[in-house]
């Protein structure tokens, strides 16, 4: 059991330290290189509206990929496309501030968001 815990400690130590900004840049680079962007032209409006949210757009496109057979259905494809667009758009986004004090007594402020969708 100790050998497993040593492995996890070793693997954590060898992982590169990636800052949040770097991870967003990596996600942006991966998203921009995605050849499937043109596969779903009905998502163009969402892409323009949320171009600053590459992770959100990636999640929407991955869901669209998994539902692609429904969109291609002859009889109900248009219905499924419209339904997908309706649920992909958040109903409301609540923004809030979180203030906290570090061990040195300095006051910090962070911003948080809660994104809500229709049920």
C-alpha cells in the first residue's frame, strides 16, 4: 500500500506546473485547430457569441458530435437541431464576488459564476 502512495507522490512531482492562463491558452489553441468547426454550421451563432469561452464551445461541439445521427435524421433532424440550440444557450448566468483573506492578512477578491440551464 505504501508503494502505491509513493507512486502518486512521484507522479504529482513530475507533472508540469501549468497556470490557469496557460491552460486557457492550451484550450484555445486546441479549439481553434479543431477541423469539426465547419461540421455544424448551426453552431456559428454560438461560436460568435461565446468566442471568448473555448472550453464551453468545445463541450457544445463534443455533445453535437455525439448527437450527429439525430441531426441527420430525415424526418426529425430539424426538430433535434432546434432543441439542441435551445438547451445549449444558458438561461441565466449569475456573477458573484468572493472576498477572502490570506494568512498574511491581505484581502483578495475573486469572481465566480453560476451558469444555469432550463430543466
